[in-house]
C-alpha cells in the first residue's frame, strides 16, 4: 500500500531523475552538438537541426520532459497545501527552476526558434541568415535551460534527504 510519505518521496525522486536527464540532454547540445552543427556548411547544419527538432518529438522524451513538469506541479501543490513542509524551500525552488527555467523557457524561446527554422529552405539566403542568428539565440536559451535543470536536480537531490516529521 502506498503511503503519502512514499508517494511524496517517489515524486521527488521522479523530479530529480527527470531534471537530471533533461539537464544532460541540454548540456550535450550546449557543449558539443550546436558547435558541431555550426561547423557544417549552413544548409547541412540547418538540415541536421531540422531533423533533430522532428526526432525529439517522441514519446520517451515527451514523458521525461512533460512528466517532470507534472511532478513539479504536483510537488508544488503538496507543499503549498502544507502536506509535506520538510525541505519545502528547496523543493519549491527546484520546482520553480524546472518549470520556469527549463519548461516555460523551452516553450517561449526555443520552440519558436525551432518553428522558424523549420519554415526556411535549407540552401536559401534567408535560411542561412536565420541559421546564424538561430545558433546564437537558441544556444543562449539552451544554456539557461541547462543550468535551470541542473540546479533543480541538485535541489531535488537535497530534498530526498528530508523525511516527514514523525
């Protein structure tokens, strides 16, 4: 039988693992994927990123990315309703970092950039011009997502040490 404490711990663990996975994916893009794509001729870099942006829309990544946001929302509700106050400051900070710094920033900044890139012709002059701007803006926002997800991972890891008061 699942107790409230076990469920709460499980949600924190899911959030920590999800944030860590997402941070790792974004870290890879920030540290070498975008650099490698930038070294390709623009048409090839555009084509590769367009392909990546289609491939990322898969069930497994979606479960991790959206599921982590859902876990954060559930944890926030639990803390704000006073269900589990132990470590609540760390927990709320982790939830805020992931939901705003990773999830919302993806939707508000990276996705529109991806949509604009999807609409360009790979070898066109407008496509090449967009690609130059895209790489800088997309990577800058990706750095934000990476740091937010990694910091959230650390905060959720800390909260795993807190237990409900007896």
